[in-house]
C-alpha cells in the first residue's frame, strides 16, 4: 500500500496532485490527475486539458488512495519512474 514512506517506489500515475509552490507562478494552484510521467515532467489532467508541469521547479501535494495527502518536492522524483527504485537505494 502506498504511503509517505514508500511513495518513491510507486507509480504516480492516477494520483490526484496539486501544485503547492513553483518557480513558474502560473502553475501554483493547478490540480488534476497525473496521467503521464517522464524524466523531468508530470502531466496533469485538470478536466479541461492536460498540462505539463516540470518536476524540478515545483512542490507537489499528492492525495493517496487512503485519503492522506503528502507534500513532495519535485526534485526528489526527478528521473524515470522505472529507475526511481534503484536511485533511492
């Protein structure tokens, strides 16, 4: 089960996310479902369109399936999702 201790080891796709802070001010407050993830970007579907959000400059708040919310700096999740596990060891 996904929680704050093991979020790095899980897929972020399908989680609800909100941009809490960003160097790109127009992104702050954007929320939606993560529909795709690349090395440097998260793609959020806000119900109108899919928006690309750079990980490096953003602070995210993810809502887990349990209802718990976790704030996570994008710099901690830079990298391909399939390589995050080996990076955290």
